[in-house]
């Protein structure tokens, strides 16, 4: 009996101890919840009883320099659901209504309605007429909870693909992903507002008591330097040129105001529609990775992000440097140079492009007009590596321009200490290094700006969304790269290149235009070429600088800068200069060049070909020395038969 009582007391003691331990655990847990996590859980409880919705801010507008809207935002609506607040009896009915109104797959919507989460997106950025249908359906079916219709904004671009590589585009969350949209994200995006409403335990609104509404603040707007009309002109001609000349790797054209760095137009081909940037033609069957690569290539701003060999256009840098250093006393000293068809540098003979018929005695002006490599190689050797690299730095080729979009590439030059005589020789006439188009247009704009470096830019003002006040961004200038006198001399020589040299096809009646043509290989032994023209107008007081760059033209017109890029620049100048009310200058007496259809000379002897071309007002150009013109038969010609060109141009033949 005593033993049984002891056992009972022992059992009760153990139970009491366990009870005390359990009580202590519960007390500690309650204390932890109340004192440690109390604020957090209180906030969660408040959140469950409140329906807080974001009110997106309108993104700032992007204008061209004349006030035309290039990018704007429109009001759309986003539909989210809270599956937990949709009764089981209504789930299928809700899924059916949502799928029918927004043209969605019923099974996919039903899965979302049955999910065990608080918020699921069903439809993004839908027009008001569709969400109004949903509101009417909800009222008719007495659905008061579980479906939220929130106001949203959507970016749209009134002119589709116009200036696509400049403006860029936004993602589904209205965040800028490319171009100015990305670079000026903080300026454009604004601050979202919100609506905070109290709800009961069933998730129903309990009226307007305690409702809080915070207005969104719209983003600030941008005034760009782009002129929509000039941009349209450039895009028209760049597309035509790429199609006509079969430019397999596209093209880029930049027009810049050399007085302040404003980019009037920047176009790449191909472009893309800003309202549907993820759409690709003929992409059926492609894997996701392939589509991504194609899209990235389409979005790439070649004028900013790609490098190329500038070819003979770079002779402007060598000429400017030589004149500034006093290596050449002036542009018109006849006989100061002599082209013998090539020049030997450190045991390596580098040919002139017209080695088979040397230019002979030349002045600096004539050397630039003829694009004579040996003259500029010789100048480079006299300037020397150290001074030449000083001018590369001053002209901005050893740094980025700082243009106000992301993705700018830098140039590719050998380090100064690794440059020997041969390397300096190739640099002097524009080969075996790479620069960006934006660096090249900045270089020629610096010459046109009386020798003072001017920074390129795409935005010239910001409009405050609250006050409407415009903050003008001042243009930026750098050092005096060359003297005004040197700049004036180089412009004069550029004018001669267009009047009488390789840039004849850039002439425009009534305007004095200066320029330089360029042709270079796109890589070593690729068989591809880059052809270009760089120029300014009018020479007396330059208001427009242009750079045309065509990548691998394979059409019948050939790949020479003078035959392909110069005419394109002339076409653009012929529309842009009158549009800008540029006063016609010294060359008002110019007549429009007479055009002629290229005759066929394939199968004829050199002598016969010369005769036929001469009768048509053209000149035959054949590589090689001491040719037997009567026996040598022409096998190829460029441009080919039927191409329309100006009289006085050359037809290049092979045999």
C-alpha cells in the first residue's frame, strides 16, 4: 500500500514538473511574440486589414529639339487576383470571365485562381474598355473581393522606329532598358503614389474612413538635340543606301552641330520598332538563345558601341597635326611632296593606292584631294610617335567622348611604347587601329569649330514636372586642339576634296561642302570593307558635320568611299541644308553634275574600254604597270553596266 502511494506521488510530481515546463515554454513563446515580434505581427495584421495599391507615376516625356513628342506614357490597367479571397464556388466562374474578357487560356487562368498565394497577376497593361467590361461583370455577379483592377502606365512611341537607337525602350515595369530611356532613368521615372483602404475580415472595403491617397509625382521630361525632320531624312537615305548597295553589316550616319555638339540625327540600319522591341521577323524555329543574340544585335547602337578602321578619313588628323607643328608650311606649296607609287619604311615598302600610276609632284592640298598614302606616311614619320599620340589624345581618340547614352566603346590603338616606324606609318593613313563613329564625328566637328574640342550630346534640357521650369544644359567644350588658322586651312583643303578630288559625288549645287572619303578593310583578310565619308557644310561657317559609314557594301556600285558614301552624304546635305536655312555660298555657280549609265567594257581590251568610257564621259582606271593596252582583256569592272553615276567618275577594271 505504501509502495503504491509512493508511485502515485512520484507520477504526480513528474506530471507537475512537465506542466510547469510546458507552462514556461508557452509563457516564453507568448512573451517572445508580444515583446520581441509584437510590432512586426501588429504591422502584418494591419496589412491584412488594409488594401494598399500602388499608383504608378507617369514617366517623363522625351521631346525632340522642336518640341515634338518622341516618347510618352498612356494610362492602362493591370488586373491582379487574391485567390484566397475568391470563394470556392466562384473560382471557375471567375477564371472563365477573365479568360474571355482578356483572351487568355482558361486552364492557365484557372490554375492561378486556385493558387495558394495572396497576389497573382492575370493581365498587364490592358486598355480601359476591357477592364470596364470586367467591372460590369463583377457588379452583375456580386464579386466584391479577390479581383483588383489597378491603374498603370505604358510607354509608347508615336513614330515607331524613328531614332530607335537614341531613344531606347522600357520593360514591362516601365524601367528604361536602352538608349536615353536607360541613361536618364532617374530623371524620367518619377515617384509612385498609392491608395490605402481599410478592409474587414472578409476582405471587403469598409468605406472611406481611414482611406489614404498619396498622389504620384510624374517624372521630369527631356528635351533632346534630335531634330525629328533631319532624323527622318537621314533614316530615309540610310535605308535606301543599305538596300541599293547591299550592305550586309548595316550602316550608321551621324549629323552633328559642330558649334555646340548637338547631335541632330543619329541613325543605324537596321533599326527596330520601339513599340515592339522584342519582335523579330522570320524568327520561327529559332531557339531562345539565338533570338536573344539577334535582338541584342538589332538594339546595338553601332555609331556608339562599334569600332572600325576609318581609312583615309583619318588623314585629316595627320594633316592637321603636320600643319599645327609647322612640318608643312602651307597647303599649296607645289612640288613639296612627290608620290613615286610607294614609300619604304624600316625596310617595308608601303604602296600608294594608285601605285601603278603614281601621283608624282604634289602639294599638301593635292595629296589630300588624291588621298595619297605616301605623303601622309611621310608626314607621320616627321611628326613622330610622341607628338602624334599627343594629337590623338587632344582630338579625343584615346578616351571616350562621354556621349550621354550607355554602351560607348573606346578606341583600339597600340600602346605608344609599342609603336614603331611601320605602325606609325599605317596609323598616319588610317589603318591598323579602330575608333568609333562618334569619335570621328567629334574630330571633324572640332576642326569645324575653329579647332576647339566640342563634346557631343543628345540632351540639351530637362523640364521639371512640377513647375514646368526648363533647365538648359550648357554645351561642353574642351581644349584648343589646333589653331583657328590651321582649322581654316584644313577646311579649305576638305573643300578641294569635294570640288576636285575623291569626294566629288558629295557636291550640292549652291553650297560649299568639305569632306574626305575613306575605304578600309573590315578586319584582316576578311574580304569585307568599310566605306565612309566625313564632311562639313558650309565651309565658310560650318553648321553641319556628317559621318556616313557603310559596312561591307557588296552591290554593283562597289565599295569605294567616293563612289558609295560620298553620294549618300550629298543627298542628305541637299535636303538638310535648305531645311536649316543655311545660306548658299561661294559655289552658287555650280551646275548639277550630268549623270550617265555605265557602259559594259568586259571582254574588251584596255584600249577599247578607254575609248568607250571616254565617249560616255568616264575614265578607265586599271591597276598594273607597262600594260599592253591592245592585248590586255578586261575581265571585271566596277561599277558594273547600267549603274547611274556622275560624268567624270572612274571605272575600275581588272584583267
